[in-house]
């Protein structure tokens, strides 16, 4: 995969979640994209699926990066497709993965919030 392809995708996630994209050079456990609440590890595939090994590794990377910056670790996965929604072309599918315990915590806060 050409480096500009995944860099563009990381920029999409950063814009979407009002965050910043960290360049690859020497970032160690710094997330790909970060905002005030999230530490996002972004993966882009060239096939229609993401294997469990890739996903497990990505979640571990997100956990380390989230711990490093004290933010919620999340994995963003982008599947093949058109990133801009060009008519006649299949749209790129994007998914968010996180540990169930964190999802439950968010769900529980939303369920019991006064704003509902």
C-alpha cells in the first residue's frame, strides 16, 4: 500500500474526530491520531477483512498509546473503497474497535446520564 494512502486515511480520522495526526517518525507508543478524549490507532487494509492477529496487535498498540497519553484507546479500521463517495464506486467502510469493558463504561454513562 502506498504511504500516501494510509496517511490520507489517518488525516481523515483526525479531521473527523477533531484531533491531530502524529507522524510515524519515532512516535513509539504515541497514538496515530489523538484528541482530548481518544487515542486512536488507525489500520487500513487492502483486503475486505481484518485478521484476528492484526486486530489483536492493533488493540495492544492502542492500549499502550492510550496509557501513554492517558486517553481512551480505540482502533479505527478502514476497508477498501472510495474515501470520497464518488458516484458509482463503493464507499470505504470504516469501523471502530475497543475493549468491551470501555464500551460498557461509555454505554453505562450514556444510559444513566441526565441529558437523556
